[in-house]
């Protein structure tokens, strides 16, 4: 994707983020010459038509928002199977990074951030757009401190179509509203609930609800109360806590009625007259389970007849006994099975036993009640102990500390995948920084580490492709180390990798090493110019390069003699060149056919006869200007031939210095040589002392030649010599 152009105008520069749904790239808008952020939908979603339709509709709705605290959406497009959204590029960090780095934040900073988020939500709600995924990951903080809310509308598409996709909902379930967790329609107040959780996290550095799974966290939003912010961070002003408590009511009717109302409360919560206000109270959100007494009718217990004893009374006169009673007595006495004497004796014996039994049972019951009461009093008088703080400890260490304090670990221990907490480490306990009764239960939450991923085979692929894939899984760029090595493979190709293929790794903790080809080993190209062909071949071979006969090209040259290297192609001297590379050289075949050779005969005497003088000769011809011929020490007159080469329409020149002083110069043109002259002489005499006549004559001749205005009384003999010298020069 890096280097690709989307829509013919967005050039992808580098990857800056990503998650389970999309990858985010920094790109350059070629048309408007500005940097933008491009969110590219992952390939696993591109075939879900319903998702694509909602994705576009929601993105277009978000594009209609124009607010300083909302990330602007510039464009939505599709290129083949690539769906993308172009957004405003924010240089800075997201709120989740700031919370992990600095939480808990100061109250004034947290309130300032929350106010800007709330302002953005009010604007969105007025435009009938509900965010539904307010969380620190979607809050960007620019370098200027301005808050920007991003991903408007995207959360709705994710929630409806990818509820089971890893990373889509798991990362957001901690910020769900209760109605969102129920799966019913959510409104503006759902966003305010999520904002309350974000404010809670900024001020306490922790989330209000944890669980073993996303479902358990969602249930806690529905069924459990969270730990009040001031219990976690006592420095939170009561007025600020009241904002959180109201925003996070489970009953939407008890929350703020609008983002404007919450924004107004946030704007005034840090004023001095509100800092000490009373804590806001509400009726319980939770459905309580009540035990109702059973409804029973009035019932009289049936009592066995034998439990009632009648005392015999004397018989009454017949006239005094009522008719009804007399008839009943007669009926009773007429019963053939009744034996009055035996019955009375039996009933009397039983009557003495029953009170004893009742009294004994009563005493036992009373004893048990007293014993239970005393045991209850003794239990209620259990001493209190301090709860040890075990967050950050390994599970076995935490268990030992709790049991040593006289407490008990509640089973089962909650286990949850926590990418930023090492496996086996306690990340939460339900009671801390308090005293409880000895023997109380402590609930621990232990991290299972991050969800492990499997390493795929990147050998033979480009290292940038491997980086993009790993960073999409949550791996940070500084966890990836490419080591460059020489190889015959293309530069940037992965040769080997660690971890190996199939190994499991934690994206947040693992480190990755890739051996990456940087091409073949290079050396500095040796300088072959001025070397003979044989020398050049030896140097090339010694440096691991290749020079074949077909790559030795000949061409005319004024500057180099025949068989000498005049140029080397492909790689200049000192250029880096891969070992084993083939090179090409060009070798001089001598001067061109139209070049002319000429010899200057320079005859020169020392400045004073018998003394040593240093001469220096410099020449210029087709090979260059002011070329050093050399220096000589002379004590007598000597001649030196100086070879020059002339190209058409050029001239050659020889210049003589004696004892560091300029003495004389002589030139000849290509045209003069073309007319038949093939040599010329330059004679320079000494300045004093005796010398042989021929030398002196040569000196006079030269001077006469160089000075046509010689006086008329000059020596005739010298004139003849001069004439001869002139003839010779011509």
C-alpha cells in the first residue's frame, strides 16, 4: 500500500495506526498539496454488502459535520476492492496513549478535554448523528491541545455487522451504555454514558468495569454498580464526581437530558462555589431480589383428643341436665367398647408423662437458641485485618499474601486477556486499601496476557510488507528490528526471521528480527585511468570484479599513450560497486589520424658559465595546458627535445624557466606544420662570462630573431649567423 495512489490523488506515505476493522495511513493529497489520513477497510469486510452500504452511509453522514472538535471527513471512495475514507490528519496522540502515560490526569485538564468532546457530541446530536463508540482511542489530541473526535458513524456499522470479529467490539465493550449492551436502540444519552466512562478513566486511571469476557463486562454495565471515583482518587472534587455519577446512571432518564446540559455542568463544576457541594444521590438502578412471605389461609391446628383431660364431676340430677347433653351422655354410655375404669387409669398415666417431655424439649430448644446467639455474638466480634494490595503480583504470590493476612481468595479467580498486563499477574482486586473482617473473601482478577498470534512465513517478502502486517496486529514499530546483510537477493527482501514460522507471540511484548538483504557486497571502485590494460586487469581481479576482453574498448586519445586506460564506464572511481559486477573500460589507441607530432629543440646555457642553473620546461598542446615537461640541473649548454601533439586548428607552445625566472617561449600552429615544418629550435644563451663563439652566435641569432629592431651598427658576422638561424627556423 505504501507508495500507492488512491483515487489518483492520495499518495500513501506511511502507516500510522490501525485496528481490527481498518488500517490508517498518512497520505499526501496531490491535488490540494496537503497531508491527510486515509482509513482503508480491511479485506475481510469487503464482501459484506450490508456492511459496505452502512459504512458508506455513516461515513457520508459524518462528512456533513463541521466543527472544530470533530475530525473532518474529506472524501469517501472505492478503488477495486479497496474501500477508504479520507480524513483530516492530526499531528499528535490519541487520548488512550495519554491516559496510559500520565493517568490519573489533573481535574482541570480532564474537564477541559471532556468539555471539548461534549461540544463535539452536541454538534453531532443536533445533526441527528449518534457516535455510539466514544472511547479514548477515538479522541485525538493535537499538538496545540485541541481535542478532535473521530470515527463518527463508523461504530454503528461495526456493531451491526461484526459483533463477533476480534477487536471490533471487545475494545469498546468497556464503554458500552446499558441500553447498548441490551442490544436495543441507543440514543444521544448513550454517548453521554460513554463520555462519563472516559472522564472516569482520565481521573482514576482505570476502567469502571472488568470481566472475564466481553459478555461479562456488558452484564456488569447492566447489573453492577461501579466503584465511585473519589474512592479511587480522593483528589477528585465532589462537583466533578457528581458529573460522572450523573452521566453514568444506568437509567437513561436519570442522566443528562442532552449534551448541552452536560456541557453546562462541566463548564461550572470547577468554580469555587461548587467544589464543596453535596454528593448527588439517586435511587438504586439495580433490580433487587426481595423474599416475599408466603400467603396462607387461617388454619387451626388439629389437636389429638388425648391431649385434653377432663376432670370427672359428680352426676347432676336428671332434671338439671340439659336434654342435649343427656342424650350425648346416654349415647356415650351405650357404646359397648368403652371401659371407663381402664381408660381413666391409662389417660392419667399419659398425662403425667407429656408435660415432662414438653418441658425437656423446650429447655433443649432454649439452650440451642442461647448457644447460637452466643456463637453469633462471637462471630460478629471477629477482628479486622488490613487487606494486602496484590495488584501487580503473580497469582500464587497474591494468594499467599491474602491467606497470610487471614483472608480467603474467592473462587473461581477471574481470568481475562489483558494485552498490557503480563500473564499470571493480578490486575484488579475487589477490596483494597481497607480493613475487613478476618476470613473475608477477596475476589482477584488475573491476566491471561495478550491473545497470542501465530507467526507467518515472511521469507522472500519485502520487509515493509511484514511490518505492515505485524503493526496491524498491534505490534509497535520499535519491536521490529531489520538487520541488513549482503545477499544476492533484491534489497529489502527478508532472508530469515525470528520468531520462526508457526511460533505463537504476544503482539504487545514480542520482538521480531528480520535478516534483510541489502544487495550484494560493495567495494569502492578502483581508479583504472592511466593504467595499462594488463595493470587494469590485475586490479579488477584483485577486487572481485569482472573485466572481459569484449568490454575493453579502444578509441583515439590525445591525453594518453596507446594501450593506456582513458575512461571507465558504469562505475566511476570510488563509487560503491557490488562484488562480481562486470565493468567496461576504454583504452587509448593513440592520437587520431589527423593529429600531428612536433619536436621543439630547446638549447639552453646556465645563467653564468661554469655555474649550475636549474631549468624548467612547460608545454601546452592537444593533451592540455601548461603540462610539466620536467626540471634539469645544468652547468654547460645542453639541448632538450620536447615532443608535442597538435590537433587541427590548435597550436603548441613551449616555455622555458631558468632559476625560477621566465626566459623565453616559442609556439607553432597546426597550419604551420601542415605547410611542411616538422621541428623548431629555441636557443637560450647565458647572461655573462666566456663561451664558445658558436654558442654566442646562437645567442645573438636568437636575440636578433626575437628582436627585429636591432641597431644598424650590429656585427655583420652576427647578422649572417642570424640570417642562417632564420633560414633554419623557416
